[in-house]
């Protein structure tokens, strides 16, 4: 019996150090804390930080007035872009063309003069061309006939049609004295070039004339009359003989009047 007790005490004494070590290694755990820890999600690992991309420098926007500036509404300009169907690019008319639209051209005037003096009248076309070269193109002309006679004091009567490039046609009459050293009588077809007559009503005035003329049967005579900016260049062709240096005027009327003054 004592032997068993001695063995038991020996075993107990031998196991005592192991029990203390095992007790030291046992960790006290709260059951509630363990359950809550299982329910909570593990913290997410934050993503690695990205480095910022380098800033790209943009060209400065062009300002109005800078070279190469184009309006956005105008769209891109392309030299090879085809034209829009139905639209034709019309070049600007030269200044001379605008003036020609209000004046008579050489062919028109020669044709009108041939209607007065007869087609193919010798020297007529060259005379008209020479006048136009010196004076330019008129914006009106008169076709008609006149008659007159003089020994010392001459009288001239005429009637015809004013052709205005803008205002059309209207009848006109003219009278006037011719005072000077005149001999003979004459009857002539008359063609008058009219310059700077913007309103046909301005024709019905008195125009001073200074003539130094000599023409014979079958010849032409050219004279000049002027009032302000309006210039008249009568071209006459007819039968008779009249020599001299005369001065006077021509007065244009709306209706015929036999009083020359």
C-alpha cells in the first residue's frame, strides 16, 4: 500500500511541471467575442494609388483678327471642295461695264445714224468713231430733220425723237437763231449725240452754240452745244450751201413753236 502511495506521489510530482506549462499555454477566449469576429468581414485591401497622368498642353485658341482665323460657321475651307449644285460664282463686273449699261455703244449709234443719213453713207462710220473716241459714249441721241435759211440773220427749226438709254423715246422740237455772215439755205437730216442727260426733262433748255463751219452738198457738218454738264453734238448732212462764222443758240421744246426766240 505504501508502495502505491509512493508511486502516486512520484507521478504527481513528476507531472506537476508539465501541468503548469500547459496552463501557461492555454489562452482564455470569450465565446461572444469569437462569434462576433466571425460575422465581421475582413477589411478590404485598398487599391494601389495611381500616378496622375502628365498634363497635355493645348494650343491657344486663335482670336478674331489673327492670321488664319476662320469663323466656325464658315466651315473648313477646301480648295478641292466641289461647288454647290445650282450656284454659279459670278465675278464682279468691271466699273466700265456698269457705265456701258447706261450708254449707247458704237454699233448702236452707227446703226441709228445710218437710219437717218442712209446706210453706207461715205465717211459716216469713221466720223461717229472719231467722236466717240474723243467724247466717249453718250446716254442719249436725237434723230430728226431741220430746215433753215439766212442772209444775215438765220433761223433754224427742227423736229425729231429723243432716244434716252434709261427713259426711252419722246418727241422733241428745237428752234434758234443763227446770227453771222451766212449765205444760202439748207435742209438737213440731223443726228445729235447727247451726253450727261440724266433726266430727259433737262433737255428742254437753251444751249449756246459757237460754230465755225463750212459744208457743201453731200458733206457732213459737226458742231457743239453745251449747257452745264449736258453736251450736244449735232451731226448734219443735207442739200444746200452755207458758209460763214455764226453764233447763236438752240432751244429745245416739248411742242412745236415757230417763234425762234
